[in-house]
């Protein structure tokens, strides 16, 4: 059973928060730099702009089906509609806006389907032990360079995270195939952390 790490297409530029407040809201996963992620009802949509980072500045901006601001993913309304069978009940969608085109509807993806730590076959997976923070010394890995999952524990789960990292998202072959068949753009599916031949859309 093939499980892929969801990533952004490196050939496309990333986006970023327009203001410091936007950046803090988008850094909810970071205990020092961000603010805790509120419920959707209390969420104030952040404003995004094309990133001015060195890695993005020479790439042509485009509103692809999925945009990224590492490690976050933003899905267009059309991609949410097409992928809904895989997302329903597994995720929260936080609305965001773009400064230069308010007609573009995107949503920050927050995966709630966290599988147990034992879903990963840790004896046959390779990664760096988590040494700092509340997850230190618990046998968790971040990043995970090569992963092997226990099929009986991940079967039927098309999108999920692990306790190791709540922003590292794994998806099934069914999810990947749905993206490819739908012609959605901006996605990258990796077989391993450093993948020389990832699947790009």
C-alpha cells in the first residue's frame, strides 16, 4: 500500500501573509512564533500575497488548485469540491483572501485525522528523533525521511497526520489518483522526504 507525503509543487511560487498579524495567524503550529489556531467560527480570514522569498521571487505567480506557504496548504474552492469525498469529516477549512484578487476563494487545510503513533512502522522507518518541546523523547520522528506504514492501521484513511507532526500530511494512492484524474494543479506527492522523482501536477 503506497502512502505519499503531500507537498507543494516546487516549480510554483509560495504565498505569505500580508502583515505581521497575518503571518502570526499562519504560524499557529509554531509554539513561539504563532498564535493558537482558533475555531473556524472565531477565525478572521488572513490576507495572502505572493511570497517575496528568494526561492519564490523568480517564479511566475499563478492561482493553482493548491497553493503553499510551507508547511501549510491552501485549497481552491474547486479542488475542495472535487476532493470532498476524501476530505469530508477529516479536515477543517479556514478561509483566506488574496490582496490582489478577492474573487479567488481559498481555504487553509487543517487535517484533524491524526492516526496513532503505531500506524508508522518505526522499526523500518527512518527519521530524526524529536529532541525538543512537548513531543521530545517520546519516540517520535521529525522529519521522517523514509516511511513504512502498518497497512492494517492506515487502510481506509485517505488523508491523515501522525503525532510526530501536525503539519506533515500523508495521503493514499486513491487521493493522489483523484488529484491526477481531476487535473488539479500545484500538488506534489513524495515517496520519501527527499524525492528525486516526485509526482507533480
